[in-house]
C-alpha cells in the first residue's frame, strides 16, 4: 500500500528540513577546521551538502535498496563508470558482482565526499578495483579515459545535480562500448504535468537545488538519455508505485548501445 497523497506531496518539505538542520552543524565544523570556507558561498554549500549527505545517504531505506540493488547487480560488468557516487551509498552493491567487474571508476568532483567514499570502497572490499576520479563527467579525457572503453555506465540520482546534464549525457555516450549498458535510476520531471503535482513540483524546485547540492527534480532526464545516441534497446520506466502525487518521481532501467 502506498503513502497517502498528502504525505507523498509533503515529503519534500520534510527532506528540506533535514538538510536545513545541517546548516548550523556545518558552520560549527568549519569554524574549527576551515573557517575560510565560511567566506565563500560555493565552498560552504559544498561542505554543507557533503556533511548532510554523509549522514542522509546512510539512513536505512529498504524500499530504495530493493529497487537499486537488482539494477546494479544484474547489469554492472567489465569496466564500470560510476558517475557521481558521492559518499559511496551504493558502492557496496558492486562487491556482490565483483566477479563480473574488472575496474570501477568513481567520477566524483566534490572533494568533500572523497574521505567517506574511500571508507565505503574499503568496507566493500573493492580497494584496488575502485578508483576515484576527482573530475567532472565532461573532463574524463583529461585523466586518460579512452572513448568506447567502458562496458557499463551507472547513474544513480546524479544527473539531477550535474550542471549542463544534457551535454554531460551526450559526452558520456561515446565512452560506452558498442553493446555496453547504461544503468539508470534518476529523478525526472513528472509525467502528470496537468495535475496538481505538475505545478507543485516546480514550486518545490525553487529551493530544492539549494538544499540538495544543486539537484533539480524537474529535468526530463529520461528523454535526454533516449536522445543521446543510437540505442539497440531502451528499457526505462517509472518506479513501481509512483504516480500523480509523487513530487520527486524517478525513471529506472537500462539502455543498451547498438553494436
């Protein structure tokens, strides 16, 4: 049984309150460690979201795990590009498929996440397999990654936060080998644009990016992925149970590059 409509519509406000609670925590930590970051909004925001996400991403969410786990475990293989792993919430899933994976590149430009991400890599037993690349998705050439060298691209709730997401999707597509798979679980623009949520979602999104590391919940990311290149098979769908009352809906599944 799903949540009542009122609860589903108001859930983003609860999540915003959680994020806001880390503002004073971040100020206190920076005063004792890096006070200069308090003088730069971008530096403060990176630290704020880094501290908040290190806590929030570790909260038990069995329903979300039941959705994401089968996606990664079934489709991740060979050389993997893990885009925007943050503090490593999903790194543990790769350990269950280590026999199918030869290398994982974690593309994470936010240095505030790296310490927590390294801990998760070690806890998952992936040290030596999982390598953190401290660059953005559009700068992969600068670290020596070759086109058509990747078997799997994984994006889990990260394209919503990237600046210029459509350009990033297009820039990632060439790195995927022919026959390679793109694994997706992303926030997307609601399909119920004529219902109340079609107006509520962009209203919430006025402040959502500020509190969630630049995340934009109104992007038609699933459409951009379909249009990124020549796909042999596209298997994207809404998350089970999501409907006209979900302010933060998702698209999940896989896209296979034509051979």
